[in-house]
C-alpha cells in the first residue's frame, strides 16, 4: 500500500493506462496482459498472443479513441510493426501500449466517483458501447458489503445476463467479488481518487478481465 501511495502522491489528473492496470493487479483485479514499448525493436519481445490491440499510453490523453489512439484486432507481427510506426509518427512523444485481446464476454462497467454530498461512491452497470445508450447503472456509497454488491447486480435491468439468459454464461458471484475489490480499492486510496472507470469488463463463466481502465487522481 505504501508503494501505491507513493505512486499517486503529488499526481493530479489522469494517469497512464499501464499504471492503472498495475494498481488494479495489486488489488487482485485481473486485467488484460499488456506491454509498454518505446521502440520497434521492443516488439519482438512482447510475449503476448495475437490478436493484440495497440493504444497510445499517456496521462495526457484520457479519451484515446477520440484522437485515433486505438487500433484493435492486430493479427500478426508484420501488421503490428506497421501500425506501431504510424502511431509513433502520430504520437512521437508518447509511449505505446500493446494489449493482448480477449474473447468477448458480457460487458459491464464498474467505477468510482466522488459525490459532492456522499463522498466516494461505487457504480455498476451494463458496459461497453451500451453504457451511454441504456444508462443501466446503479450506485452505492462506499464501503459496500457482499449483500450490497449482490443487490447492485439485482438493481440493473440487464441482470438477466447473469442468470442464464439465452444460454449466456456470466458468473454473478465473480462480479460481486469485483465490486468488493473495487470498494476496497476506493477505501484504501480514497484521498487520491477523483474517478475510476473500468469499461468494459468482460465477464465469463469462470473468470473476468478488465479490458480498459481510467483513473483520475484528485
């Protein structure tokens, strides 16, 4: 915890995706496998399975897709090197993150937000591209216990996705576990967190994985 406190101390605003995922992993929250690279020669040693995604990795760029800073489903090393060169031309002063892609699961969003009245609160809902469309989310003030985590899942209209709807396999208890871990994350780092956004998180029958993560330090 002291190491994490040191990482965030004196910081303000967004931090780079690789740092966010490092912090999440320290709390036992699974993320994609990833590697930060600066030079083309580093690509030969990334030790990731194709397909991969390539992303600009910078605390100065919060919304990567808005600036053309994300490319998905890269199938081989030749393609990766070509896209890497393009990214370095477009973002010459930034690091580049190579992310191992995961099979799609049920997409959820989990977040933390500082409420002006209630303080740090946790949010859960249907994630991915449908977050803004359906606005199917629910909130609780931290900390939460397991009953409250399970009730958050029950609150959303999309709860059927965790109940075998059309043979979809998504583990409800793993989602509750994730909410508890994010609650613990928020409690321990409360004084540093302005906003945390895990979206999407892919949920499967026997595991889950955070695909994209943003953290804004206050």
